[in-house]
């Protein structure tokens, strides 16, 4: 199952995906660290209900989509009430996704039929991130950053979005504040910022891709 989800995640514009079964179980997940297991299960439960409501209304749904400002949820129904959910960027190539899923659907269903796996979200967020999330209602003071760094930081944020998805903006703001508290911000200190962001990604492959994209900026 893990290799199948990885293949989906390799598609341009796909941030992550998971499979939720009709027995209200998380079969497998490959998502950025910000998505906790309880959150994914809640999403799966709500999306499963949405498909069931369509069935009650005699709608033969081949999939549903939920479009937000910074992300797109694509939900594909599987057998026995299971669903495949993909978190994508809004402009993702849906034709490419449909073609890929049509090729993988048999293997995905076979993996589900073999029984539940130990579902693991890619790299659970470290303790520091969990602490920040718990304190989210408290508004943080924005860091005072040299304006000349703004274009570079924007490029870093775009690279981060490829690794962790649509929550990259919020993570970037939090980490920049942490980075600024460590001392004067400058281009020479960007490697320290990159190290903090890699802690949030917390996945070796994704970290390597992220660093390869931003290294020319240092």
C-alpha cells in the first residue's frame, strides 16, 4: 500500500493522500506532518458520509471534489465503502490523476482486501510543532525581517509547499519568528532557517528535495 500511495504523491500538484475504509479505519496515509491521525480520520468519516448521502439520493458518484483557496480535495470511492482522498493544489492536472488512479485502482483495492495495515502519516510533527499548535489561539508577533530577503523567503515558501502542502504559509510564518529570535536575520543565516524548516518536514526524501530547490538561494 505504501508504494501505491507514493506513486500517487509523485504526481505534480499532489501534496498527499490517504485511504479510509468503510469500517471507519485509516488503512494507509502519506501526508505532510501537519496532518495528525485523528484529523485524517475525521476527514475520512465526513467524506465517507458525503458519498453515502449521494447514494441515498440515487446519485451514482464517481468522485467528489472540495475546492478551497489553497488546496483541492479529490475523493474517489472504492469498493465496500472505502475511499481514496488526495490533497492537491487547486490547479492540479485532474486528467493525469484520473488516468493514474485508473491504472492503480485494482492494486489499491487488492491491498485493502488483504486487511488493514498499520497506518502511518509521513513524519509526525515534532514535539515543538505540537506545542505551537496547542498555543495557536495566541497571536504571535510578526518577526522584523529585512525587506531585501522577502523575494528569497517567498521562493523558500514555494519550495516548502511542495513538501508539506497548503499549510506551508502558516508554517513558514511560525518558523521565521523562531528563526528571528535566534539572532539577526541575514542571507548568511538562511541555512539555519532551512534547518528549522527541515525539522517540520521530518522526512528524508522530502527534505532532500526541499534543500535541492532552495540551496541556490543561499
